[in-house]
């Protein structure tokens, strides 16, 4: 699974991104289940890659933020589980 978001703030304004819950499947180097956050777009400056319970801490940025969530498909009957994340942004 892959989901992509871009959050825009009006020119000269800031946006704040907060995560109330964050629990992704832990993997080595965050290479299978992760949330990637960058400035502006997919080729913008990397702000962080997060997995497991290592959640982003209250990010504030002027302009736009780009986010990519990648999740792996588990085999049927797998005992590995994670709730995902709940986040909110304020403009």
C-alpha cells in the first residue's frame, strides 16, 4: 500500500503537523512500513523517515509538506499488527 499527501499553507503562513497515535510495523532501517516527510514535494529536503513507534514530533513548516506512507502486505495468519497513525494539521 502506498498513500501520498501534500499539505499546502498560504504563502507566508505556517502549518503544524501533529501525530496523536503512531504505530507502524518496525523494520530494519524503516524500509518496508514507514512515513516519509519532505518539504514541498517528493524531491524536497527530507525532514524524516519514521517507523515503529518513532513518531514525528510536532513539525512546523512554512509552505508545503509532502508525506508518503508505505505499508507492506502481511501474510494471512500473521501475528504482527500495528494500528497505523492518526495525525492532524493546523494552518
